């Protein structure tokens, strides 16, 4: 019997849960997170006690930041061990009253009624990893209130193609371009900006913004990139924020959409 892809993803994140946060402490990932946060802040609900869903939120990085601003957050994930780490962090921050944890599959959030959240967030690419992106986006759109925002990060096709070229895996490129599906630690699905826009619009959402994060530092060799970002973090961040929504430059794409035409 073939294993469900959900089980593969769950098993992978269960294995790395205790070390997960340490994987994202480098200057590159700090830059990535800051670009993400600056974009999220533009669309946060005005009511400080608003109700936000952090779907596929893992160890609670975004849920904790939101709760510290006064929002009420439900944090979901399919990995029990990732949520266990999140629970520990939330308790340490004394945010148990503001963050509720639930083990939920982003593809089926029937445990939540329609139109119940003031914002839905899916950072860390759970829409790419679930391999049923239409179901995931439709669920995120269903549970959010009208005229509220859905913010999603996904993997982009373009850096993956670059990686395949670097690996000289040219035989894999045509199929990947067609399907967007590839296997690394587990299978994932990447998107072009046009595909992502279509995915949102077909779920009844209006796309407000598509950004890349980061874009300008991607061309710097990895052995130099970390040092340069650390040395000039604020200058680089300002440049990334200035150009991140330029469609000609985007590499790792995410969207923010709301109801309407």
C-alpha cells in the first residue's frame, strides 16, 4: 500500500521538530523572516483582539509574534512533535491564553466554521507541501471572513529549476515545469506567480500583492552571502523591501488576497 504523502511530510517534520528552529537562525533566514513580517504587518486586522488562523504554523514562530501584539491565534499543523515544541515555547512566553493549538490538516479544516477568522496565514510553505493546493487555498478562503486577508507562502519554480541545472539533472526539468512537483526531503509543489494568482482567483480571492523573499541576494554565492547579509543587514533589508513585489525579480513567491473581484 502506498503511503499517504501527508504521512511522509508529518514523519519528516516529526524527526526534525526539536532542531527545526535552529535551522532558521542564519542571517539569510533572518532576512527572509523580516521581509515576511514587514509584509504581514501591512494586512493585519485593525482590531487587536482579532481572531487569526496560523495554518501549518509548526513550532509557532508567527503565532507567537501575533499573540504578542494582542491577537488571538489558533495554531495548526499535522506534525504532533512540531506542535509539542510550539506548546513549550508558548508556555515559556506565557501566551497560553492567546494561542490555541490544534492538530489539523490544511486540506481539510472542517473543524472550523466558515467565515470565522479575521485573517488566515499559511507561512512555511504548507500549501506547497500538502500536494493538494486547491483544497488548501479553498479551505483558507472558506474559514476567513469576507474582506479579510489570506497570506500564503509557497515554493517558487524558478530557484528549483536553477538547482536542477546546477545538479545537471536536465532530464527532470521538463516534467517539473509541467507539474511543479519534485521530491527533496519529501515531495513538494512549486508555482510560478501566474499559477499562484490563478490558484487564488479560482478560490474566490482577489490577489493584492505577490512578493519574492528574498530576491536580490540570491545571486550571491552561498559562501559569501551569509557574511554580507550579517554585515549589511539593514541596508539589504531596505533594498529587498523596495523591490520584493517587482514581478520581474521574484524568486520565492507568496501572496496576500482578499474577497472581491
